[in-house]
C-alpha cells in the first residue's frame, strides 16, 4: 500500500470550507473508496470510483475532537491515511476568567466570562454554553447562555447553601460536552455568596538609610485585598492600614529585625507573609568593602550585600574584602581567627595561625592578610603561610600590581613577588 499516497489534505493541515481530497496511485486501480472518520466514526464514504479526487465541504462536518481521511482500493483492506486534520470550528471556546461580579464582601450575582467564539462556530455549528455548579447534591446546570455573548450572570439565590464550585461547559447538538477548567469557590451566607480564599502577596524590600520600603505584589481572585498590618520582632501588631503597593517603616535598632505582615481581603480572609529579615548595616556599618561593583557592609558577625541578603558568620568580623570574586571576611573567635567565605551557609577557608586580621589585599591570585601582631600571611586557595613579620601593620594595598604594606616603624614596604623591599 506504500504506492497509494494522499496528496491533499496533508497530516496536521488546517482545513475549512469547500475543498478536495486528492491522491496518487503508482500501481493504478479502477476503484477507490474514500472515508472521512470523525472521532472513530465514519460519517462519509464514497462509492467505488476511478477518480483521483473527492469533493468535501469541511464546514458541514459535525463537531469532533479528531478527524482523518482514509483512501482504499478495496473495502476492508489497508489504505492511505491523512491523520490528524485540524478543523478550526472543532476547537471549543476556552474561558479566560471566572470571577465575582464585584469587590464587595458579599454579592447576589457572579459574572462568568469566556473567550470569543469563532464565527464558524456560531454560523454553522449549533451548540450552547452551560454554567454548572457543583453543590452538595452534585453537578447541576444553573444557567444556559449564548456562546457569542462571552459572558453571563449567575443568580446566587438559585444555588444551594454550602460550598459551591462553578464551571463553564460547552455542549454541541450531539450532546458532546467540553468543560473549562477554570473554577471559583464561593460560599453562601444568608442568601448571598462570599469569597473564602485568602489573598496571595509577595513581599520585597529596598533599603535607604534607616528606612525600609516594603513592596507588595498581591492578588485576590475573590473580593480584592483590603488592608495590611505589620509588626517588628516581638512587638504588638500595628494598626490596619489600607492596602497599597508599598509600605515604609523605620528599623527599630541595629541588628536583625524580623517583620511580619498580615493581609485581609474585603471578605475577611486573612493571609500572613513569611518572616522577613533586615540588618541595618548599611546605615550604621562598622566595616565596608567594594566587591566588584557592589558595596558590602558588615556589623558584628553579620554581612549584607546586594543579591546575597544577610549572612551570619561564626564570629565577630574584623576585616572584609574579596577574593576571586567571592565576598571574604576574617572573623575573631575565642579559639582564634578564621578566613571565611561569606555565603549561606558560610565556608571556613583557613584557620589563621595567630593574630587578628585587620587588613587584606589581593594580588596575582594571592590573598594577603595583615594581622594586628605584625604577621602577613599569604593565602593561595587551599592553605596559607607566613610571608612577612613587622612590628605593627597599619595599612595594606596594591600599587602597580605589587603588595604595599604600611608598618609602624619600617614605614612602607613592598613585596615584588620574591622579596620584601622598603620604599
């Protein structure tokens, strides 16, 4: 049967209006059977003929989910197939929204909307739209609509008491139904229906000095977000204020501040945000450093940087800087000092043998650490070693690619990669 080939329509072709089914047969035959199969049922079959074409009006075909054409030389034997075909009006309208009709606490009607229906559907394929409600007794049709209207109101007084789910159904003249997946849950109270789903809100923040501006991006399918309130740490909840996209607050004090938010919609449903943390180190930072184009700040054992958030390190921070693009800090603990990568969780890179690091600088892939006891260590990624000892180190930096160290008595000394020289 490989020599019998359908030339039109092609598989997955969009077909509409008057057209032809055509084929070629390299072996030749004086009789052919043409079948059009919709949803597994043959609705059109041509009598034996020696023609190589068959006229068809696709717009007169019934509603279906799948369509194909089969051409055979003899009834009952395998044939050539064009499958599947796409008929535009066979695609049911899809609802774009199911929503309450207003933003009040309760309402007597619910608005149901759906996407426009194609003209071919309205003109040539009679069907209806039905709004159904799933109540205690099960699914029931509550409103029949004209598909071309794209909207309809449902009277809540005709529904049962208790939780209700609405859905939109499309039904063709043969009784086949196509259901939308959009639903909304409502609940009847005293003849009216109220929203029972709490709002959903994402919270972010921006820092400017001692002010924190929280931004809210929220949605509430039912009655809409009404109010918001905030509390900091263990304080009492603040007063309810009208919901808006932004809320500015003052940081209580230095250290970690935990903020909690509650949002309520017009129907009284409440949602609480996840805990938010903020460290006001930018405003009262004790140590700052530039890492790439970002400014990193530290206070006590906390580090904050754009895109990184807050990281708590295992000890008080004595020095802050960067190494190979990473934020690096030196911390002081009872057991000694450590070189730590400021990440979540933090990573201890090296235990410093002695002294507290007060200065650091990077040159040629080596991180140099200057300590309060005059020691200068060189860290090369996996471990470090002592490279210079002075009486007291006051500063450290890079000049012309070389490490320059300021010492209390020796003055400025430079390390050229091999030896130390006084400048």
